[in-house]
C-alpha cells in the first residue's frame, strides 16, 4: 500500500452506524481520514503510517463468542488510538480491563463529569458536559496503567486513557452533534494527541488529482458519465483539466429527470456551454421505461438503472473507439451506503453497488470517491465552476425512479415532474433554498378518496421532503413555513392531474435516508 500524500487518521470500522460521521468530523479539522474494515491488517496499517487510529462503535458485545475484534498488538504500534463506544470496550477488553453487561443501559443525551481536567483529550472541555450515550455493556474496570478521566451516574468509566502510550477511550460518541463539545474533543485528539498540522486542503487535492489522472490515463481515452449533478460535473471538469479532448462526456436522458433538466444540462455542457468538452446526449427514455416495467423493489430498480447506464456507455464507447476508462462522480457517502466491509448496506447506489458484474471498460475512474458532498463543492469552486452549478440541488443518478414508490410508468414520471417543479418553485420564491441541503417531491404508492369540484376522486398522494444537512450522512427535517406548504399543496392539487393529497415528511436521517428509496 502506498503511503498517503497527506497526514491521515485511520478509522477502523466495527459496524457502527456513525463510522462515516467520525471521518467527516476529522476532515472538518483539515486532516484526511479513511475508513477501513476492522480486518485491516497490522501490516497494512504500518504501510499506511497513519498519524492516529480511531476505533468505531458497533452493535455487538466484546464479550460474545463471535465478537468482532482486532489484533491487540494494534495498541503497541506507537500510534495514538481513540476508542469510541464499542471501540473503547474493545480496548479495555484486549488490554486486561473488565467489560460487563450494564445494570442500566444508557441511551441519549447524558451528563458526563470530566474527572481529569489535565487530559489532552478534554482540554477546554467543561467539567460537566452533555454527551451522547448508546450502550448496554460498560467498562467496569479500566486496564492496569489506565486512568479514568470521565464518568456518569450509571457508567463508572465514561472515558479512560493511558497518556504515556497515547491510548484514549470514550464510552460516549464525540462525533455526533448531540455531544455538545464533541468537535472540540476530536480536535484535541487530532492535533494535541496525534500532532497533525492540517494539510488536507481542496486546492492541493485538485492539483494532485489532475496530475494523477493525467499520469493514469496517459494518451488513452475516457468516457465520463455526466448526469449534470454537482458530483459528475466536478468529475468531468477535473478530467477535462487533466486530459482535455481525450475525454467524452455522455449525458443519458433516461426519462427520469426533473422538469427541463435535460435542456439545462445540455446548455451548460453542450456546444453552447462554457466548457470545451466532447458532449453527447442520448435519449434512452423508452429503453429505461421498458426495463423498469412492473419492478417495485427499490434495490432492483437501482441495479436495473445502473446496469442499463453501463450498457449505454459501452455502446457509445464502441462508437467513439478505444475508450478504456469510464469516469463516474461517485462520492464517499455513495460508497459507504453501498456497503463497506461488514457494515450494513443501506442502499445500492447505481454507480457503486448497482454496477453489473461485467463492465466492458479497462477501469472505472472515480476521482471523487473519497470526498463528502461539501468537499466536492469546494473542489468545484477550486476548478472555477459557477456557483449555480456548484450549489445545485443534489439529484440521484436513478433520478425520479427512486422517488416513485412502487412501479415506474411514464404517466407517474410526468405527475412527479410537475409536482416536484412546483415545490421547488415555491421554496425558491420563499427564499428558503440556500438554507436547505435537499428538497424534493416524491410520488407515494398510496391512492385515496378525495373531492374536487362536485366529483369524487381516487388519486395519488405526493410527499414533500426537505432536510438540512452539511455532509448528507445525517440530516434533520427542515421546518418549512406553513404558508409555503399551503401554497405548494394548493398548486399541486389544482395543477397536477392525478394528485388529490399532499403530505410532508418530518423524518430525519437516521432513521430514514434522505431519499425515499
């Protein structure tokens, strides 16, 4: 394994739900962070030479016969380690401490008392602070040589450390927003314990990526799967900067785009646009509708759409001739939600877990694979992309196909296009768009009785969704003003044939995902 060019913090994943949130919080400190499965070997760790290691939480018990674990020699590498939740219990268990089933589980916001103000981890942290707990086991006794640095009324070892060996552990989760001073704790670990300087900057990422892409592709040709969204747009401009006319951008109109989206994409990337790109637009609507006919399972939809995209790109590559590389705008949340190691698959993204078994390209190039959404936007600004494109509303590759619950038909697509356009118009008119991470309409598979005019109707219900998020790994429901929702509802039921009811989704992520399917 090649040593990373930047300082790196390694996150070892034990199946915890917040594994990517930990990485995101570290990167907020301008320190690069990678997540690897807990099976990542000591040899691989030595080659990576991380400045620090963080062990994530996990759903199991370290006392179970089938407990996920790591080599105890990890703690003797001379690399600072921070164990979080399950990671803290594993550290205690492997180093001779005692982990037992708690008499009383702790879940949610909990007052934590810092018992050692001299701890590097807790520099600047209040003596009593609110943290997020989520555990049924606890550390009853810290290993020999460790000092207990925090406690709660139910947890005698809420934090512990052996500062001389740079080993730290917290039973609570510093990475979640509910831990009031969690960001400060992680900053302390990254800078004061690990000695990082913060060399993860988008300017250097863009410069390094352009050089690496130019070297990788050489004199070859590449085809970029361009959807017009910020991820694929940044990937396209990054590749164009690296290899110029050796790149061809293919925009597939699969019939599942938002209203007027195809024209907008072509106006930006086509001949009349500001970028000197080889641009091809393919109308494949009926082809995708035929493949999706009667399919209701969301995972199957994603895989069908993913495979059909690939087949279209393969056909275009044959026409262009000798195209070895397929470029995709895959980003880190896509990779994670499609499954990392033994972590649960939340959903298969069409450009990751939704790929077919056989792809007729020499290699798939994903230059943004390690970036979160806000980092992609920052890269776009570094590349000189206009704000309207960098700040464009996220839109999934499978498009409206995963915002239509149940089977996909051309009629349903048309209903959703109109309803979604109305909602987006009203949000923008109210000046709310800039403060929302994502907002859209979805077509439920529920039909209900309504009364319009003097007649009885039996039509679909539209669900509206708007969330606030910085990293798209977690999100909170946005409180849209009532008058905006009323105006949107009135317009949709009056202007969109086939809809007689409008709902608003108040669920955050977790437990939901941002998209509906």
